[in-house]
C-alpha cells in the first residue's frame, strides 16, 4: 500500500499555580465533551468534523492513565507503533488541568496544539481522560487514515452499563459509562478484579495476595507478608463494597472488611485447581470453581450443578452468577459455556477459532446476557450484553487476565 511521508506533531500543555475547586470526575462524559468542543471548533472554521476511532480512544486512555500514574506529563513514545498500521499522519496533544473547559481553552490558545486541532488532513481522533485526585489528565490522538473505524452508533449503551478489563501488569481498560482508572505496579501478576457498585472504585488481586486499590474503593487488607500455601487465583467483593474475599489455587479463602468466612477447600485434595469465584447476592456466601468445572458452594450460595464429572474440551477458566444468585455460568478456555440453575445459555465461542484463549467472564446488569474476554482483550458479547469496546488487536502492555462489569 502506498503511503505519504509520515509525520507526527507532538505538543504539550500544562497548568501551574491553579486553585482547584474540588474533585473532577473523568470518564466518557468528559471525553465526549472534549470531542464536542473540538468538532465545534473545526465546524466554525469550515473543516469537517473528526470521527472518533475507538482504537485511538483506547490508546489515548492508556497514555493518560500512564501519565497520571507517575504524575509526569510526556508524549507517548509508542504512538506510531500502537496506532493502526495504515495511518498516514499522526498528532498528539497531552495536558493536565482542573476541567475540560480550562484545558480545551488552553489548547486552543496554544499555536502548536491549535494546529493539531484544526489540521485539515486529520479525519479521526481518540481522546482519553483520567482523573487523579482533582486533576484531569488528557491525551488527544489525531490520525489521518483511509480506513477510519467508527464506533457503531447503534450499540445500545445504557447510562449505567460498563465493564473493565485487568492486565497482568496492573493496567485497567475501562469501557462504557465508567471512568478510566490509573493503573498499578504489582510485584506479581494481577489475577482478578472486583468492583464497588457503580464502578467508582475497584480492587485488583495479585497472585502473591496483595490487593491494589483504585478509585474510591476502601483498603481492607491483603495477604501481604503473610505467606501463602498456593497463589491467589480469584476474588469477589461484598454487595456493600465494604469487603472482599480472595481465593487461592487450593481453595483457601481469605476474608477482609465485612466479608465473612463461610468455608474453604484449603484442607481438601482437589482433582483440579481452583480458577475463580463469585459471591451470592446477599454477601452471605460464595462459590468457587475448579478447572474441571467442579463447584464448591458455601454459606447461602447453593449448588446447582457442575461439569466435574464431564470430560471437557478445554479447562474452565471462570464463572459468573445469575442476577438472582440461583444459577451460574462457567466459561472454558475456548469460550464454551455451561449454564446451571436459572442461568440461561445465550451463546458461546466453543466452535470458533480464537486468536487468544478466554480468561474470564461477567454477566450483563440485567442477567439476560454475558460477556467474556480473551487474553488479548477481545470481547465476546451474548444476550443483552452490549459490546462497548475492547483492546483486541491493539498493542497492550500485558495480557488481560480478568474482567468485571456493572452488576
């Protein structure tokens, strides 16, 4: 394919000596406001409006999170390799400040930034906003390409629907009606993620038992320095958001905050290791699942069946509870789905060749659907669970290991 000479314009803006009025909430609404202001500016100059390319949005969100994590503004050195391979020209604006309006006005008043914003060659943009305290960090990624991907306008996104993916290296990828979060730097791989209702805060559990807190989630403790017989493989939060459980590969349970201990398999010889867990809707029980689909239920979390006695094509890698807690789904490495109790079957990828194996799943907020995620961040949606975006096909810092969604 023929290409024009590639060029990248990279400029930056910052603010100092500002009095910040209060916490700023970052997320899709802030990103959309940036896009609206940008396209209104272009329209006022007789220029075509930019399409929002979700691939650029994912890159921009990731870079804003990286800047916020280290509190240092800089340009993304990997932008040219992360961007779609058929780009013809790229540009990037980065900055931080107290609000969308203040940042937008400063960018417009800065000639190098303004040049990117009104460049007639650009036809796509992705904007990522992450809040760190009361400061907004923003990345605007501009692109000229003959193959712009536009997010489908027909995707039915509710005002509360969202999901997050966790990377082994501590990155989070947020989609839908939820704010982006700053990643963490774990000492051992992240293996599971849980969330407060509404997604304003999350916990990520590492294999060594450390729990990393994001957003406004409370810190209720971890297994730091306590020693584990087996590594942690999963976690679940209580409905109140005031606690969580960790489950180890041998089924050992560790409870923190208002999460109570209801039993474990830590002293039982298992046929296959534990791979994940869920809690009951009341928070007075939990289940965990082994790689062969064996189910272990405690407290008021009832047993509705398993695949423990069935020969599977691929091992089970995760589970999700139904809305009422009277059933559950198991998902295998190939995306095969096994439904029990009141959990209905809505589809699977068991007969599809996947680029990467499935690593986790979450049900839709209504309970009439589910999604699962592959190690490359590809999302597969079934039933009424809408597709809100993914990092499948994008360069990511580490493999995705888990997902969490609006309850």
